C-alpha cells in the first residue's frame, strides 16, 4: 500500500468530519446558486427589481393572475452568459388582475389594486387567444412572498447570495495577499522592518473591525467594489500576525539554513520553502475570515454603507423589513437573517474541520 501524500492525508481526515463535509456541501450548493443567478431566479430582471406595488407584502406561496402586456419601448435580447451575470430586462409589463372577460379584439380585466379596494375594470387590446384564454394571461406564484415594493423575495435572496459570497471571496483574496506578504517580510527579516510592521499591525489590531470598515468606506465611497476593498483592508492584520509568527518559528530550522547555504535568494526561500509549510493555518484563517467578511458586509448594508439600492443584499433586506418583525410579516426580515446565519455557520464548520485536518492545536484565529 503506497503512502498517502500530506494533502491526501489531510483530505482523508477532513472527510471523517461529517458535519464539516455537510457545511462544505452547503457552501458548494450556494456557490452554484450564486453562479447561475438570473438563470434560476423567478424574476430575471436586472437586480431582481421588477416592482408590482399592488402586490406588496404578500405571503409566501401567494399566487396571482397577471395580464402580461408587451412594452412599447424596444428591449434587447441578451445571450445566456450576459443573462447569467446581469439579467434580462423584461419584455412585458405585468398587471395583477382578479378576473377577465374578452370580446372579439379586446379583453376586459378587473385590475387588482389591493385587498381593501375594489378591482378596477380596464380594457386592453389582445392580439390573439389560446383555447379561449387571452394569450397575455398568466399565473405567477411568489414562493417566498413579496417585499414592501412588490418584488419577488426568492429572487432577491438568490441574488443576495451572490453578493455575500463575492464580498467574502474578494475580501479574503485581498486580505491574504496583503497579510501573507507583510507577515512573511516582518517575520523573515526581523529587526527594524519587523518592529515597524508590527507597530502598524498592533495599531490596526486595536481598532474594531466594523468601525475600521466604515472609516475606509467613507474614504472610498459607497458601492460594491468599495466594500470589497474596505472589508479586505480591515482583515489583513489577522493574517499578517499569524504568518509572521509562523515564519519566525520556521526560518531557523535546518532545511531553511540549508537553502541559505545553497545560495537561494530570500524570495525563493520564503515562497518555495516557508509558505508551503504553513498553508494549513493560512487556509483555516481564510475560511474563518470568509465568515467574518459576510457578517461585516451584512452589518455595513444594514447601516447603509454597503451596496446601494436597488442592489439586493441580505443586510439591506433586513434593514428594509426589520420593522415588520413585530407584525404579521416577520418572515421578511427573518429569511435574509436566517440565510446569513446558515452561511456563516457553514463556514465555521468548515473552519473547524480544516483545523482538525491540519492538526492545528493552537493558533491566533477566531472560530
């Protein structure tokens, strides 16, 4: 029987932790949902922002009859990749109705205007019929209900998954690039370089993460890309402190001394001989930081510093609907809150699984 490589042993150990594997599977499923995005959303319009104000605050599972009218202005058809990334502007205007009857060239509908108001009778020209039913009459089901503007909640939750995962991914990439680079330089070279960088790290470490992100957001402005940068810049210190400590403990070992004696330059020693041997703690911290970035983005969106409306984020969805928690529409705030909780919990499960798989007994990470 051949010996397993270190990566194979790590994966074998990780697979034994069924809860961690379940967390990873949940993350993979949400990642696929986020990638497909508009292709699987009931409302595939850009930012899932198709408003039908008459249908605001409808319960999950509500079904309505809609009169679908072709828009007068031209709408371009996008290809499947553009639709997956940006959505397809709607070709139609949907009007909720409670009933209809039609003549030879027109349909008379009872337009729905609210629970407490009587339907309004209106006449529309319909070019063709299907089996006695006007071609423009459809039935639409809102599986998770609608928000205060009559937008489909399921579609906005799905698109919010993309926002949360993209913020987490970009923040982790930025924090890892900065943290690993600065931590490796401080730990390897020591002296005044280490003293200066450690002073900077300690100053930033003392600041609350949310306040630091808000300060950076003020400087950069409001928007999605600004959130990527702000969250990433607020999280690199943790990585740098971890890498610094690991590099300081490894730079005196025999194989590093042998590499120096062979004339290898510092860049090669750090990148080829030191960093590959501390990949375990770095991956554990990256997973933990992914969860932290999602929470930070949700907090920023709730405070109004994140991605701006109408872009759907889980934090902004809670902000729009938290007042309904004490009413009969608490689910509007509970659903995005539950999505945040489940995704962060899944990343925490993966973090614990990676920690056990790499046999990391004590690291300066938050679990």
